[in-house]
C-alpha cells in the first residue's frame, strides 16, 4: 500500500473504474494497490455537485494541500526561546499564552505550545 497522495492518473482510473466499469471501492482499491479507505475518502471528499470528476478532484486536493495550516511557519526563533523559558519555569501553556497576549507579543495558541 502506498502512503503518497493520489495522482491525476490514479484519479482518472478511479473515474473510469467507478463510472464506466461500475466497480466498487474494494475492487478499485485492488486495481490501484491502494487501501479501500483511501478510495472511499477520495470519492467522498473530492466530489463536485455529487459527481466525481478526476480533474476537479485533483484541483480540490491541491487547493486543500496548499491551504492547510502550517502552525510553525510563523513562529520566530525568539518566540520559541521565550516559550521554552516559560515552560522551564513550570508555566502552563494557557498561562504562557495569556502572558504573551498581555505583553503584546506574537499570539500563539496553547494548542501550538502543547
């Protein structure tokens, strides 16, 4: 089983196998050497107007990948060091975030600190 994203060619195969050959999720998974859950999620998440089209599915997947959260991209090294200082002083992440907010420092959520 592969752990990589589906390619446009695989999405086109899914379309043909599902819509033209009327194969089920298990059969498509066997043909593509993918997990049935991967095929199921693909068909569920990448439909447009109730229909699965490979080019549309590819565009939707690329958009989601591009827009996914990257929480550490905006955290400066200075802020990381400050967070480590507070944690070393046994402040909870909630206390730390509240203190940073009061001091007008860059905002981070307590989830990010965890």
